[in-house]
C-alpha cells in the first residue's frame, strides 16, 4: 500500500511547524480563560500531577523530566534518561500509580538510546521502546524497574507512547504499528503478533491480566495475553470517561481519515485495511485478521482530511461550567486547535447538532482546519497539543509541544454568578454559599491496600471534581464476621472527616485465615457520599451511610503491646499494659520457655474483631500450669460467652503460642 510513505513525509514536516501565540477559547458564554502555567520547556510531551500544584513534565528530545512547582519551572530536572529522539521517538508518556500517595510510583514510556546519550542518529538502533517504573523520592525519580520492553524497529515513527491507568487500576499503554505489516496490522497472512499496533493492558508489574480479551490460559507465553486492542496505526492520546469508565483514543490516519474511537475490550481498529468508516474505505471487515475475541467498530468520529489528533481528555469537573462537564476534548497537531465532543446519552457514541456531521465525518476539505468543524471548535493557536489533563483544582491543563508551555483553562472570574467565589457558576453549584463544595461526591472506584502492618490505604481524591472541602470516611471490620452476619455489625471507623485520600491502619495484621475489610466514602456539604453502590437497591452497606460506626478502639493505642497467639488452628490478639507480661512474651518469641497465658475476660468486641469479647489489659499473666477448667479455644468462649465471663471468669489456653508482639510502650 502506498499510503504509508505519503504520511511519513507529511507528519515529519508538520511536527516541525510552529503556531502563533495567543491561545483562544471559543466560549459563547465567555466563562473561560487561558492561563499560562509555565513556559521555557523543550518539546514537552506529557505531564502528571504529583501534588496539588506540583507537576512533572517530559521533554521529548533531551530525556529530561522537569518539575513545575507552584507555577515555577525548576531549573534542575528530576530525572535524565538517554533517549533516541529521531522522528516520533523520545521521552513520550508518563503516568502516576493509582496508589502514588503511598508508593510514589511513576511510569515513563520512552525510546531508550543504545549509546548512553541522547541521539537522533539514523545509524544507531535504540534498545527499545520501554516502560519503566520509577519511585518519587521527594526530589527525584529513582530506582528504575523495567515494566514493558517493546519493539522499536522499523520505525522511526508510529511509536505511540501514551501510558494511563484505568479505573480498574490496570496500566494501559499504546504503541503504533512501527510501519510493520503483520497480523496485528490486519494482514491475515503476515507475521504473528509482535507487540505493534496495540493497546496493552497489564498489571502495574507488567504481567498480563487474566480478564484481558485475548488471554489464553493454555499458553501463558502468548503475546496476545497482554493486549486490550489491536489494529491501531498510531495514537498520541488515550483517556478514560469519568462517568462510564470506557477508554477512548485518537488515531492518526495516513493521507485521509483520522479517528476518535471508543476502545472496547478486544477492539480491532481496522488498520491497515480500514481507516475511517468502513463504508468509506475500499476494504471491509472481510479483509481483517480476526483474532478470537476481537470486535471491529467504526470510529465515533473521523476527519476526512487529517488534522492529526493527538491528546485527548475528558472534562472531569464543573469548574469549567455546566456545559463542558464530562465532555471529550481533543487537541491536534496540524491546526493547533482544540475540539469539544459531547457524548450521547449512554456515552457509547458522540452526538452532533449540525446536519453535516450526522455521518460522524468532518469532510474538512479544502479548508482542513475549518470546513465542517464549527460545531466542534473549542480553541485555536495551541500549537501541537500533546497532553490534556485534569488538575486537582478542577482546571484543565494543556501541554503544547511547539510552544514549549503548559497552559490551564480556567473560569473567568466575574463573568458569571458565583456567590461563594469558588469559581463555579451558581447555576451548577450545589452549595452556592460554601466555597468548599460544588458537586456531590461519587462512589470511590478503588480502595488500595498494602499487605503488611501498618496497613496503608489510598483512594482517588475528589477535591477537583466535588470541591476542595471534600473529606473521607474509612471503616473496617472482620471478614469472618461479615460472612457470618451478612452485614457490618463488626465495622468501626478508622478515620472520619479526613481531608486526604489516604489513611493508615496501625492495628496488627490479621492472623492467617482471617482478614480485615475496608470501605471508604467521600463526603462534602452537598452530599454524604456512599460506602456502597448508591443504586437505591437495599444493601447492607446502606446502614453505614446512615450512621457511621464508632471509632476503632485500637488504632492509635500506646503504652502497651499487642500480642498475638496461635491456639491450635485459631488465633487471639490481645492488648495489654502489663510490662512483665509483654517482656515474657518477647522472651518466648526469642526462644525462651513457653508458659500458659492467663486472661481475665471482659464483654465486648475490641482489638481482635473476630471475637465479641476481649481480655482485661491489666489482668494478664503467665504460669507453668493452670487448672483445666479454664483451658479452651477462643471459639468455645465465643459460643458460650455468658458461661465463660460469669462462671469461669478466666481463660487459660494451654496450647497458646506467642506469634507476634507489637510493642508500643
């Protein structure tokens, strides 16, 4: 096919083209303005927030990761990697881990130089297109770990490079076709799948996910196991719909038909046989390579004359006005423009009002940047738009490669009624008298939990979408009790009203075979949020929404120790303030003589949520031997609690073995 050689020359020429300053927003209500965040960057490609006013920005050609802090571009980079930057290669994509607040992970996609230096030499073959995970130290990105090792030849264009995390916490990365002609490019007799022209969907470690559309449990080495979609010529933009959770992308066409797609699981985008709507292409679905589990879909929108769409993003917040909330924004390469797309009800397609766009195609020739685009135009003079991101402040941030700048689209103060001065039009502000809240919080999509005590927990913050006064409640309880009770009677509150989307559970780890569960919700002055799905269907979690449980008794204790015992196949964790008892428990852990613990019993669930009774922290001891009447298992005490508390009075499990001591004295 001759289309490939035509577009290679075309895109290379366009990437060098500049655009004028004076970014504009086409906004009939005059509610929006453009603000410069930082300039002086060298060919910036992607950005990611690591704090409220703290941004990492990648520079394509010199491999530098720059930091914008408080609106100031810091002189020293936080990382310098050796890149091969010929054509569309270079330092291309960045994403922070969904649990960045706890683990500090940052993922970078770049073309790694084989020389150890930055180069654009046509005689030097890069090591590969690679995704590395780094850890944020507070001042630098350190400790690189290779996550994805991807092909780089033939190239040098169509390298993709965008990395994003989905609402499922999976890592998605896109690579273009690298000018290859294999099965993944829909040549049925071509070479087998080779990691080109695909969207990867993997665990943050890089391993495939078993619910991927092409996963083959019988062949764990099948490269298809890591793919979410294929048949993609090249993409510079991916984003997830904040309402539906669906993935959308932009795709560059050759001499005709750029695309905007909703990328469903198993999506075959059609390249190299079909570009644009099937009805407008000489080939059809019969010409495609059909993998088991694949599905071809026409694009949701196409430009007949390429504008080279690049970055895509959804407006997540009503800070930009009721009209723009949850709309899809696309920036381009050839025209320096921003486009606004309104999803149709159901959000599976896009809807248009102008008659000429009812076929979902802009026949934009001869005036490529204007014909049939009036309905869609949101802004102009943006240069090559390489990233669009929502900020923690609810504003929309835009990266321009050719202008070397990061901009912010923000509300124009004084241009609309805003009683509380929070930057949100009173018409769509649910708390017009309170600057802390402007939208009801939604259910938290993911709660992320570390594996060891102290247990760290994190979730997605909603300050940018619901208001800066949004707080969070976190409850926990015993998993076994949850199963037995089919409810949340064992729940207690770890935190209530915390402003940070993270917390720590300082309780000891549950014993083997047991577990803690955790539920979190967001709340503000507009709504209290929900621990459950908020569907209106009766749910045991609804009781937690109505009345948050009392605080967990043991999370912040000091002046004593948690001691965990194994008792046959059961466990018991106690809290004690008796120094002699703690010292002997520690000695037993170190190999000292094993003696029988003796506990006084009290009613009520406390530090070990699996039991509805607990031990008196001050009345504990060890003995060489005890009377048989007080020997038993914790489950026997639970089954006949009245007898043990009121008749026996003591509990002395002869089989108890000290397993851990959490000394907080």
